[in-house]
C-alpha cells in the first residue's frame, strides 16, 4: 500500500478477555482505525485493521 510506505503504520494490540482490539495509526497523517476480533486470531484482526486503514486513506 502506498500510504503505508509513505509514513509508516503503528499497530497496537490490546487484549480484553477473549477479544483483541487492534488499532492502526498512519504516522504521516495521524489517521487511526481499529478492529476487534477473537484473541486467538491476532493476525486476522491486524489484517482487518490494515484493510480499514487502507480504505480510510483512500478517501
């Protein structure tokens, strides 16, 4: 993704019981999105957060 390459992305994972929240922040623009999913699939939750960030940056 071009937006990720230009400025980088910070990912933060926060666990709350059986749930995991992934916040993704685009460093250059400060745009932040988050996704919530099962704690046993952290890569899937990260993937969803990054996809949401891509869509947010395209707007």
